[in-house]
């Protein structure tokens, strides 16, 4: 890990599902955290958090101290750090093994280890495959859009969060097996898939029948902001755009700011605080400020994706359609622990340009739409005039 970075990631579900939320949308829709710039860049922040007592009921400044003390006593530094984070009351704090964290960093480079499935919760509560990556282990096994995932490695998944199910399909190493129970109509069967190293394809553009375009950003991995700007520049002048951020659970905040620069001519994107110090993030000048834009969001829109949504909504640059976003507006900073594991603690929160807090609240769309949200977005887009 080179220098301090700040991250904003979904909450972990427990040790048995350590990175299920963190990597959920890598498999379903991309990377899952948010990263802030380094302090050395002049736009980042320092660490800052209060951590309660760890294994020996002594006040400890952070889990690093708890881990170091445990190691001196011949105990598990990772367990001591986990206890320190748990007692801190930090709802987003977490401890990850070295391998888990390295996998996370790899995901932000636009790669992940998995089987190549996208999924969602169906109306009847089942986990339904919504997309299969071409050439992936899932596609080679004959899995198709519309299939239901019934079990993973023998454990039923009915009623479990989609993020957790997708997390179970991931792995640290390519070539490792995972057995998936599937249903297609009345047929039920199992497939043993071998995980592979795959790219996230975090930005995809599709031309709509109306002449407008649908730009899906599934994660803010490295380079995704530049991809968004390139895609916008490639559109015909005046063509409307639906920016689909549904299921986007975050990524690198710098990339979200870069994406905002595609639609703004400079100006404020977000503010954030760390230990009482206020900082601001600004878009680059020269963005397209006249193209009609509608942003699609849902409960899976998190973190850096909420930052982008809030900026475009507050700046009057887009109409937001969908359902209330997740509400992840805090940022975490990783610290390397003795033994190689990594602890993350919340160090600050961000606000939209108008000063709205996102954490625990989410962003309310201008137009609520659950079923048929994309169709509603296209209808709204067709009625938008030149925003200039």
C-alpha cells in the first residue's frame, strides 16, 4: 500500500463473509468501495478515529496498537484488531487479511477473480442471473440470463442478500472451484465452476432507440472517469444520456469526480471533513453542460456513486430517477497491521455541493420509480430541453 488512502466501503456482514459487500458488485456490477486522494496531493486527509479498548481492556488509540500488543503477548494480532474495531462503535470499521486486501486493491485496478455473473433479487425473492459475461466460467458452463441461483457450495441462498451470494462466488485465486446450484423453470441442477481472473468492464455504452444513449457505470475503478468522459464526447451533439448508476456500490472517489467533469464546467462536486478539517473536490473545466442527462439510481447505489449523483442533482445538471440510494457517505482509512492484515476506520464524511449529508440518509430521486425505472428515465429524458 503506497501512502495513506481513504476508502468508503459497504459494511461487512461478519467474518464468514468478510468481503461479500466489498466485492459484491465486482461480480454483479463492479468495485465496491470509495477511495479519497492522498494528503500528499493536497486534497486528501489524515487519519483520525477513536477506538475503544481491545483485548486487555486498556484504552488503545487504534487497532494497530491492539495488534502490536497482542503480538508481544503471543496472541493473534488480527483478532485483537477485530475486537478493537468492534468495541470502537465504528459501524463501517473492519479488519481484512493480507490476501483479502490485496484482492480488493486488484479489483480497483479493474480486475477480479470470479465466475462472471451479474444478479439481482427477483420479485419472488430468488437470486436471478441478469447477465453472463461472454467467455467466463459461467458462460462456458451454459448458465443463462434468467437462471436462478439456489445454492453455493451446498448452502441454500434463498433469502440471503444478493451481495452475500455474489460474494460467495468470488475467490482469492483463479482456478479454485465453486459449486453452484441452479434452477431454470422446473429443471434443477448443479455446476462446478472454476474461478478465473476477469476484468470488470465498469463502463459500457448502449444506443437507445430514441437516439439517446445509456451509459452504465458499474464501478469507479481506475480509468473509469476517463472512459465516461470519452463516451460522452463520442455522442452526437445534443443527444440525451441516461447515466445508469444502479447497483454501483462505489469505487475510487477521484474517478467519480473525474466522471462528474464530463458534465460540469468546473465547480464543486463534494466537500468532506476529516477531524474537523474541511476539504473540497472540484470538477475539471470543459465538461458538456448542455446535453440532457437523467441519472438512474437504486438502493444499491452507494458511496462514490452517491457522491456523483448528489453533485449532478445539486448542480441542476441532471434529473435523478429511481429509488432512494444506499446512504454510504463516510470514508475509511486503511492501516497495515503487524502480520500483514489491514484495518480500516472511519475518518470522515462527505456532503453534496448544497451541504446535504448522505451517510445514513441516501439521496432521494427527483422522480421515484422502481419497476420500469429505465423506461421512466427515457420518458423523462425525452421531455428535457437544453439545460443551458
